[in-house]
C-alpha cells in the first residue's frame, strides 16, 4: 500500500491489484465525468478522515456514500465477533432509519463471505434468482454493496439500494464506491482502535482513582501504642484489592487489629471491602463487644450486598497496657502467635463463618490471650501462604513461620518487608495471583 503525497489517498498494494481492486476503473474517458468523480472521491475521503470519533464518523460515511451514489438508502454493517451487524442506516434526506430496517441481508452476507463487490441493476429479477426473495419482496431496483477491507481482513460492508432508478449504476460507479470503501475501511478501523484505546484509558484512570481512594483507607504507617511494635502492609494483585487491614482505636485502652479478605478481585471486591470496613468501624463504636459487632456486620452483608460475595475476617481486640487480647474469627486463616520464651508457634483458632454467607450466625469471642515481651502476633491473608512457585508448590504456613522465627528480633516493619521479599522470590518474581496482606504485632 502507498500514499499519494499530493492527496493523502491510500493506493492499493500489489495484493489489491491482483484481486482486481484497481481504482482507475472508474475513469470512463469522459473528462468532465472523470474529473467530477475524482473530485467527489477526494472530497469524500477528506471529509471521512476529518473526524476519528467513531459514531460521528459512521454517520458521515453513510451520508457521503448516499451523496456519492445517489441511492435512496445506505447501510453500514460492521462485524461484531463473527456476526455482521447494522451500525448505521440512513436515507438520502440524512435521517436515521431503524436498526431493524428491512433490506437484503443476503447481499452483504455474500459480499463479506467472498470479499467481492456486488452491483444489481435489475435487483428484483437478479436478486430473486441468486440472492434470496427479499430483494423482490422489497421491490428494490438497484443494489450495490462493497466490502470494507483492511489488509486481509473484512471488517464490514457498505450497502446502498433504491426503489427507483434515479441513475443507472455502472461498473465505474461500483469501482468508485469500492475506492471509497477502501479508504473508509482504514479510517473506521483506526477509529475503532482509537475508541478502544480511549475507553481503556478511561477505565484505567477510574481504576487508578479507586486505587488511590482505597489506599487512603489503609493505615498510613505503624501503630503507635505502648508495649507493642505494630506494622501492616497490603499489596493488591490488581489496581484495586479485596484485602485490607486496619487499626481501630476504641477509647484510651483498647485497639482493634483487623485483617480481611473479600472473595475475588477488582472493583467489586474493593467496593465490598470499603463497605465492610466502614460498617465495622461504626458498629464497634456503637457496640464494643466484637462478637456482637461481627454478627451485626454479617447480617447486613448477608442481606444488602451482592449475592455470592463474602469476606473472611479476623478481629483482635488488643489491650496494649496488659498485653492481652480477645479475638473473633470469621472464617479467616488462623493467625500465628510466636512464643519467644518457648520458641514455638500457636494458631489462634475459633469457630466462625465468612461474613455475608449465613445470616443470623452468632460469633463468639475467644481469649484472653496473654502476650509476653518478644512474642509476635502474625495476621495474614491466604495470598501469602498460597503463593506458588514454578513447581506449583505453595509457600505455606510453615515457611512463613520459619521466616518469623529467623527475624524474631527485628522490628515489625522489617519482618513485613522480609516476608514480602521471600514470598516474591519463592514465586520466582512472577506477577501476583492474589492480594497479599499482613499485620505483625511484636510485644515489647
């Protein structure tokens, strides 16, 4: 394919010439008519290329096609998947026609299938014989249809018809329409690519905004409480995440440590998480009993949120002064508690179902659990322990426990950083398949 520098017209390549798509065929030898046809073609191409917004472009293409051919009706059809769909139908008065307009579907189907233009001068007679009864039923006298081709792809068809012969179509007219279609196809394809790109950018920008809002909901740094070094981190596998962690101050003496994991990923999971976070904070300040609070939260999520959505959650009610905690577990991974003095791990088990699954479930708080200086509480989501290496082995709770033990004298933030790096290395530095969230609370 080449481009005329003086006109900007895309000229056919060698493959097009072998197919017989040589646009010089619309030159008749009549200087006046040939000059008019060339001017119409160039003006039409210039008009089509002046706007790459897809919907206005489609309207413009059909209107200019009708002006070029003198036909009564024009229809632009584009492929959506494997199906040829009407994208725009207009009449010579530049009025929209209904999408379910009656026309000869067999003509564009044949053109799209074979990649060859069709011109029927006595359409009713020819159509009834070769292209279906609809042409005769519609009493069409002239029909032309040309493929919209981009390289070796046919992206649609341009179709025109008339009930009266306002002009006699010829091979030159068909070739002129083919020449226009050649240019139109490239412009339409570029416009669709541009529209897809713009839409993708718009969605991406929305996700970036949602990500920033969600990040603003997470604690900005370590938790400042006596007798503890507490640090948390959450890393989503997409722009938005269904994981979260939180610190909730309840008066002067208590603080809630929360880790939650909504089923699924993306914007739906993020919205569910944000709703649950806000409700949990509100319910805790109204009802300080964490078991009652989680029951109320579960009832709300079971009724008012999207069917099939649920979240697991672990809530630890910590009294920093006495280094004791009570906890409620809603179907979440049991946290690890490292006992420095005994050099062993405990799992904080408790009965409980995921939030949003069973309305009316009543949770029970477990504890108290007394922590001694040097003990480490590790809250986490399953994205950490279920990270896989190339051999499909999971990172596992045991590996996480061993890293905690080997870093037991390090600050909470360094423990989180070391665990993130170890999980990433175990997964061969491949993109995350799940969100990763953790809180490390080290008693001092």
